[in-house]
């Protein structure tokens, strides 16, 4: 006897309440294995593949690609188990013989359990069992022996024989002429859809004609200019006669400049960032201190390390090593505040977040156990997480759980900033650009490589003396890297 189970959109990470369907990886009638990815979704933080905790036949899909679903909404239904005559659930005819044969245990001749499921529906928490090869099954009208029927979903219907993206293929990049348009992000696709823009009429400026956000925004600006020109031409003769309250039946209203106003929904990654920063400023009484430091010796040290051969060491990795050493001396800053319990929570391990600007917006990947890594390991991990951030493939686990954040805003060509703390952490170190500046060195004026360092901290976890001591130690290590060797 088969049973139809409903798989709902799981909680994919801290603070996420919705996700957008990017690409279905299975069709109705496909046989899926336990923990096999069935749909690719995009949250406000990353693009992830969602595994299904049940093994069986897909009987329904809820939501077309591009649909936004809240956490807890149905994703699909799966018929698990077997029918009374021994065929897999969902097989109503001899057409499903191949699927039935594939579901049997070739070694023992036995059948798989009537209802299997891992119960692990969070991304990255499935079993280690390799997914079974999917086989297409022709579903019968009464999907499960006429006794149990999947609920009727509101979903996209596909005509028989219509092409669909093959599992594992990126939608749009290798699509046929009548397939999906190659777009870098579902958010870009949504921007075009909400503004009535036909993506098929655009020529993408990205690799292989990939349509970027800049392409859509340029087209919208061009369309807006044309609309305003046509509106002005159409209304020019009437503009010589001013409208009066008597003529219009109410107060006259000025529409000057209305066509130049654009409203952008505060949602997706931009909305998530806004909510988190607003919460930080609302809950955390932050303060900032800063200092200029001579980074000449740090840059010489890096050059010497890279000249010795082996993988290249990044400046960010050296600054991360300095941060972890400073946190070992000032553990008050590797903490958070539990407002409900009125307690300061200090962490023994340093999970170092770093700000990364991507096409989708600002994200903060987390390097786990940064205090145990050397400069080479940190460089490799920063590179890996940055690439994943730009590709939109960071997992929720890689975006949460940080205890301290390093923000290198110098890459934007600026010297200083007062960063907002990444809630619920207690501090963030900001690093400006490293540039030649006049500096008094050994009693004489010289041109040195100078950087501005800023520390924003939660004043509840420590006072200015602790924060100043942390920042001064960081500056000393930047100016004299040997200090780090003597103290760690």
C-alpha cells in the first residue's frame, strides 16, 4: 500500500522566511531517492539545492519557476511504498516495469521498505547514500491504487513532450531557442518581470550572452526615457491651459518629476540586509575608535612570504591572523549579548566573518575555526568562500554562526568607515586602503604605506579601554609583524 507524503519548504537558515523557485530538478512521474535534490531555490542569502527526505514517485509539484514560497509551504508530494500488486507507487500500467525492476534489490530479490525517509530536510544534512538513478514513470489517474490521491496543486502545467532543463544543467545557459533566457540571477529575472520587460529582446553583456542586472537596468532606463518623451509630446498642447479645481472636480495636483521616480521593493537580499542592520542599530549601543598604522613592514613581510614559493598569501589572510591573535588577548570582543538572559556569551572559538560584495549584494561568509588556521589556509578559505559568494552557491551554514567580522572596505578605494556591527556579534574590525602617505619614521619624514583601522564594538561587552587595547595591538602587529610572532 502506497502513501502520499507532502514535502514542505524547510527553514533554510537563520532569519529566512521565504525562497524563490529557481529551477525544478525533477518532473511529475520521476522516481526520487531519499535526500535527492529536487529543486533549486534562491533565498535572500544564497542559491541552494533542496533535498527531499522521502523516496518514491513525484505526484505533484507546487509552484512554477520564479514563484516565491514562504517557509512551510508545500513543495511537492511523493508517493512512497508499493501498491498491493507489487508495483512501485504511481505506476498504473506496464509502462512502469523498468522503474519497478530498478526499485528491487538485485542481490536479494527483495523489495525496498514501504515508506522510507531521512527526516533530514535542511540543506547539507542528508544521508551519505548516493541518489538512485531517476526513471520516468507514467503516473496513473488514481496515483496510489485508487485509495489515496495527492492534493491538487496550483502549479505550472507542461504539455506532453515539452522540453525541460535536464537535471544538473543551469537554466538558461544552454537552453534551446525556445527555452529559458540566460539570466545571471532570478532576482534580475524578477526585476524584468515586475517592470514588464521582455528579456528575449535584450542582448546580454555577460559571458555567452548572459543577461546581467546592468543590462536590465539600462533597458528600463531607456524605456523610461522614451515613455517620458512620448508623454510630454502627447500632453504638450493641453499644458497651455492650467487645470483648475472646478474643471477637475478637486484640488489640482502637480505631476512634475513623477515619471523620474523609481520604487525598488525592499526584499530579497537587500531586504535581509536592511532588517539585520536595522536590528543591529536598534539593539546594540555601538561605539567606534580608529587609528592610522604604518603597514610598510606588513607588506614587505607578505612580499617575502610570496617570494619564497608556494601558494600566494593575501593581505586579508594576514589581517585575519592578526585578528585571531588579538581576540586571544581580548576575548571580551569575541562574544554576543543574550538580552533575554541578560548575559554576555563569550566564545572559545573564532568563526571569522568577512564582508564580500557580490552581484546580488553584500554577504558575510564565515571562516570556521579561523584561530586554528595559518595564513596559507586562511587565504585558500577566503578564496573559496568568495568564489561561492559570487556564484550564489554559499550554504546557510557558510553564512551564519560568525563570532567576529573583518571588513576590508579598502577595496572600494576609501580610507575610513564606521561599520555597523553584524548582529548578534559584538565587534567588527574595518580596514581601509593601504596607500603611500607622508609618515614620520624613525624621526624623519618619509613616504610609507599607511592604513586606517577602525573598530566598532558593543559597549555592553566592554569599555573603551578593552576596545582601545585590542585596536592598538592590531596596529602594532601591522606595523611590526614580529610582534605577532612574539605573542602567539
